[in-house]
C-alpha cells in the first residue's frame, strides 16, 4: 500500500512539474513573439491604409510601405470637435501606440451610444487620421472606420481627396460577412465604383447623406455622385456600410475635422 502511494505521489509530482515547465515555455514564447506580432500588425495596418489611399498596391514590399507611410502625418482627432490632441490626452505613450479598439472599451476615453446607426456600441473619443500633404496642401486624408454588417464588425479605411469630400478609395480589411455576398465589400470591382463619389452636399458639411442603392446607380440616377451600387444579395451588409460611412463622417465623427481640412487649418 505504501509503495502504491509513493508511485501515485511521484506521478503527481512529475505531472505538476511538467505542467509548470510547459507553462513557463509557453509564456516565454508568447513574450518573445509579441514584438514580432505587433510589428506585423502595424505593417498590415499601414499597408491597408496606403492601399485605401490608392498610393501603393496591397502587396507592396515592407520597405515600400514604410517609406510611403513616413510621408503621412498621423494625428489624434477628438470626435465631435475636430481638434487634434496629444497622446497623453488619449492615455497613450505615442500616436502610433494608440489603440482605437482598446480605447473604445475604456470608459475614461470613450462613450456609449444610444443612437448607434453603425452598431458599434461604444465610440472612442479620439481617433487617428492620416494626412498626406504636397507642398503644404492636403492631398489625401485617410480615416479608419468600422461598423456592423450582417454578421460582424467591418473594419476599413476611407480615403478622401484634398477637398475632404471626394472619395479617393475604400478598403475593408477585416470582417466576417457572408462569402460571395457581403464579403464582396472587398471586391476590387465594387470598391472601384466608390472612386470620385462625393460624401457631402455643398453647404451641408456636418451631415453626409451617402447611399448604397439596390439595383445599382445609373447614368440618370438623381444625385448619383452621392450614391454607389448596393451589394447584390447582401442587403444588411450594404446597410451596414452605408450607416458606417454616414456615422463616421457625420458630426459625431470626423465631420468637424474635415471642415478644418477644407478651411486650411490642418
């Protein structure tokens, strides 16, 4: 009986020891790999932003991405006022390290949304804006956007020309929409239809009225410059995209900041 107990004890000791050893190994690997993961995530974000701006291809080399990204000013913008703020105000060490998703969960720097057309629940009070200038004049403004579709939150970038109204490009890079239907938000053919569209009607710079039209936009469609084809068979995804655009470029989003761009204040 004593020998049996000794055997069980030894087995337990070995099992516990192995568990501790493997836990240390896994934890160490996670710590070691985290910097590389963060670099890859940053590179992916930059690549998608630049692709939305129409400046580089999505499969550009890492060096090309870094070189082109460095031409942009990265700003932290207060939603609803358009004021640029310091990283410290946004509880961040730097503009680059500011995490918008994490910020939206921090009650000190986010707000809950009762009127929530984009389906995001909470809005970070500060958001990034990427601004490209040429000889002092704004050439591109790229804005991170996100909103709920049919099945998932869709994350992307909307790029505007220097007039802060004309669409230069759109790129959704993360979503869980239906393959072959809502997932067509990533279709190059559909995305190409956005280029040249206008977000705002002149004189109404706080409230965009952009629409995705079921059945498509034709040559004779009234207000066609503010409309793009809805996705066939993906009504709720299309509505989600429409609501996302109108929310983030509205008065609770980037509209006040874009007004400053048009006024030459940025």
